[in-house]
């Protein structure tokens, strides 16, 4: 997968944060927004964007605390704040309804947006974007809430004094990317690393995302409200899962029942980043859907 001419980088403002986005041109075409996952960045979509921009006006933004976007001052990241960012981004594009392709945390955010503003979404693809499985949530909730709150406070306190991990060279960061993502090709891992790190003043390299993103709140939205939001989505919805991923398939755990117009497809020989792991099949699948 060789990339050619890349996108232009621009910014927009959301809740006083300056957030970065990339625009692949073809502005007279229908709008398509790519929404990346946690501790990732907009340029993770480059291969997907380069393919789709022939037929769509493709944009992808860096979530707050990610990529080239601002970090929040207090280190607290909430999914609903990111829903606001997505709503602001689409509002400022002044285009709609939009088509959305999203991954992981970005899928969680995009599905909430689609349920909140159903008239603004034409179709939506979410790669492993439903959050923790019912079984995982039940396991977490076996620990009393006060204990989980105390644990969260301890983790946040530790994170407040943590600096981003430093790598002596970009090659060291690249090796770390390969170690953590066994299905990536060398070219994929190198591209993701180049766009995912900053060079520090001392010549070392660190990942761009805020270290506070490793510590999320004790509880997010109540299950009942999450289910109501999924049920409010009117756009055709495609939920994709990797057979070798840690994520739970909603067709088997009951979460698919909360959608009115959704289909699930599982990819063999793919993990959580199935759009990288099985790129050709992924592109064929979403093109047929879109």
C-alpha cells in the first residue's frame, strides 16, 4: 500500500481547544468523515482516505489529546466531550448528512453522534466501537463503586506526574509499534509511527497522545442511555469485528439487539485494527456498504 500525495492540515475550535484535521480534497463530492480510535491519530486513516477520496470529500480529525490536537488542561477525557467535538467538526464543515467510518473509541463517539443527530448521518461504519462488553462491565462492577473511585484517584494522581515515554530513536518507537501490533506490515507500522510521534528537545521521541488517556473515568454513560442512543440511529449501520481481537462481537453478546438497522461482519486473521490487518477485504466491504 503505497501512499501518494497527502492531505492538507487545518484546524477548528471546540470548547476552546484547537483541534487538527486533514482534508483530502474533492470538496464537491459527498462528505465522509473518518474518526480514529484511542491513542491513535487521523493519519492512521491515510490508506483508507486515499482510496475513498476519489469518490468522497474525505476528512479526518485528531481527537482532543491525540495527534496534533490540543491536550485538555485538566487531563480528564470524557467520551461525551468527544461527541461534542465531532458535532462541532461536522457543524463547521457545513455539509450533511455525512457518511462516517470510525474505529474503537472513535466508533463509540460516532455512534453516539449518529443517535443524537440521526438526520445528519447517511451511513455509518464502526470498527469494534461499542466499548466494553456486557461481561467485562459486569466484572468491573463486582468491585464496589467507592473502591473503583479510590483506584481512579490513585491512577490520576500517578498520571499527573508522568511524562510521555521517551524513545532514543524513531526506530525504537517503530519497533514498539511492531511489537504491539503483530498483523501490521513494516510499511504500515513505519507510517503510523512517523505520524504518531513528536521529536523532543533532547532528541528523543514520544508518542503524541496525552498520557492521561491511559486513565478513564469510573463510569461513563448509563447502560440504559447507551442503548437508547443506539436505538435512535436511523442510518444503516455496519459493525465490524476482528476474529483475533480482544473485543466482544455484539452479535454474540446481545448488544446488536439494541440497533434497528445494523449488520455485523467478522474478519478472520484480524485483530482490533482490522482495517490495517485486512485492508483489501476491509475496503471491499465498506465500498459495497457505502
